[in-house]
């Protein structure tokens, strides 16, 4: 199983960063590899959503169940996609009065060797750049 862990300190509140990550509908507007997104259900505490992503000729979609701890964390688990297993967690921790440590941990295992061979490198690149992408987005949205 592959693991990705990334974090950053930003000059935005945990609430601001939580809102950005929770806003799945906006992903195609600032994540260049996301070609489409959809929220299937939203109870406030649990959101089921899909994203379609592409990098070059490689295209896949992923549906996750996201348990929301408002302004603190988002716990992701696989519903459907090219994985045997996928688990992720975003954490938003206050730093000072107006700062936040944003952390992402993702563990995943592809459903088979063919998928891993065609999609493994692409997904690793995407996972490794997500935190930076959300930090850049926060700087644009919360000027």
C-alpha cells in the first residue's frame, strides 16, 4: 500500500481551509487534473462525491465517502474507483490567531497491476501536489 503525507502552514484560518477542501464542486476550476466533479449526497456530516481526473491520456474517476468534522478534519474512504483500498484524511489545525497547518494523509492500493502500471505514477503526482494546490487556491480566494 502506498502512503502520501503532506502538510503546509498557511496564513488562513482552519475554517477557510476546510471550506476550500469541502467545496468539491469548485475543484475543476483550480485543480488542472480534475475534469469533472459531483456531490451525490450531503447530510452535513457525511458527503459522498466523485471526481473525474485526467493527466495526458490517462483518465479515471473516483467516488469517496467523506466524514466532515467542521473546520477540523475530513476523513475519506473509497466508495468506487480504480483502487482495492483508499483511505485519506485532511486535518486543519490552528496556528496562532489566523494561521493553519493543513495536513493530508492518503493510503492507497490499486485494484490490479494493469491499473497500477497505467495510473500509479499519475495518482502519486496528483496526491503529492494536492496540498500545494489548495494553498495556492486559498491565497487567491482569501486575499
